[in-house]
C-alpha cells in the first residue's frame, strides 16, 4: 500500500527585526552634553541614556517597561529616529502592532535611509498578515540595501511570502485577514483532505525527553501536551488524544532539536509531517526547536505555545496556512509575546474537518 508523506513548506515564517542603536551620551565639566562626541542638548543626552535603559529591558523581554522608557525618550527627543524605532519594536512585542507601524512610518519620514527601520516595518506587515505589503517593503529593502548583512535572510523571506501570496491569491481580499468567515477549512483542503480515522482514536502521543537538548525547558513538554488537549477540546471531542511512554506504541512522535539545520527549512521553528494510507493519516511527527531563530525574539513560553498549536494543527490534517494573525494556522511567527488560545475559527475548522462525511475524504 503506498504511503504518502506530506510536509508543509514555509511553515511559520520567521520575522526579522532591525536593530537601531542610539549611541552614547556624556557631559563634560562645563555641563556641555555630547552624543557620540557631538555637542547635544540636555534633552537629547537624557533621551539617549533612557534609550540604553530601554534596550536593556527589551533584551530582558520586559517589554511593557521598555515601552514606558522609549515613550519617555520620544517625548524628550521627538526627532530622534532610534527612539521611535525602538518604541515600535517594544509596542509590537506587547501586541500594539498598529501603533508600532505608525512609529516606523514616522522614523522613515525623519530618515528614509535607515535600513533597520525598513526591515522592521516589513516584519510588522508580515506579522499582521499584510502579505503583499510586506513583500513590497522587503523588495524595497533589497533594492536599496543589497549589501546589508540581513539581505540574504530577507531574500529568503520574500520567497516564503510569495508562496503564501500565491496560495491565498484565489481568495478575494487576500491581503487582509478574512475575519468575516467563520472557519478556514477551504484553505486547508486545497491539496486534498487528510484526517485521522475514527478507528485510530485516541491518537497516541509520544513526547521525547528533552533534558539533554540545549535550550530545552521542562515547561515545553507541558505546553505541548496542553496544546494537544486544547485542540481535542476545540474539536468538540472528535479528536481524542492520549500520551504514551514509548515511541513504539505511538501514532505521533514529538522531538526536541537545537539545530535549525536538522529541519527541512532552517528558517523555521518547527516542522510537522504526516503519513497517510487509504484510511487517512496513519502516523505523524513533530520536530520543535529549543532555541530561538533570532535574538530579538527569544523563545518564551508564549512563543513555544504558538509553535506547538501550529504544528499540532498540521499533524491533525490542517495542511495549509491562513493570513489571519488570530488563527493557529497563520503563516507567520508572531512578534507579539502573548499567550495564545485557539480561536473560534480554529475550533470551527477542526470540528468541520472531523465531521465531514466520509464520502468527501
Ligand atoms: Zn505551518
């Protein structure tokens, strides 16, 4: 019997954020202030010092405290691009993405040649589901800053986004999240219908031990199991799962890895594969990275939760992506460091998939 294997490429596309440093402020004995060696006003020098404190908070993932610092810096130095840029990054991380985009547009009017600002702007368009605007912004970045060290990564992102754009092009308004439809099953079934047959319920889950994998935290296992349980509940009980202690007895094997190059696409945080026979899905694997792909976006519990929900969706048969950032199957990693629950659309979609009449399979 032929066994089909499917994996979804361009899964959870990584977001690249620009980094903009503000320089160093100091004062001489005559109370003249300097920034990067140039004479400066007291307000500007104070703003630069506050920016340094804000950047330390941002690195420690204390994002709302960083918003307060950068807001103060913007008040003191409204024409300082770094203040607006870093405020934008902090706002995005607390989920205030529209305000973040406005701050970046302000940066680019102050100084159109700031490549990190253009890069961050592309990242925010991407993570709000504005695929075509993100592609345009990244292309402008590549055209204007072809020698930038991030250019190869950005070129790869453009390829991933073009694939998403092509996959969603048939639907009207593909550039804005289709929040009006109550589910996204049609987008998931474009390449055929895959689901676990009733006779394989409950689906037996084996989670590898991760203690020896660099970056692993025991909390990751709890997040993964909770995410399986949440999908099961969201399906109205049509999907049932149980955890087993041995891979030999399992239907789905979950693995922890610290090396991005062991995934098919090294710019992804996880990977799901399903294997099918003529009854439906017969086996699945999930690989999860224990290390962040960029230091601007540390692998917090919130981010691991998002990755778990997404990869589990694939292994349950949701074989596509959406452009609505609220969906578990949204195509991009998130900039916002926020806890995710499955949405009503996620729940409606998985329930519909598992209650389709068998003639449609
Ligand atoms: Zn995916």
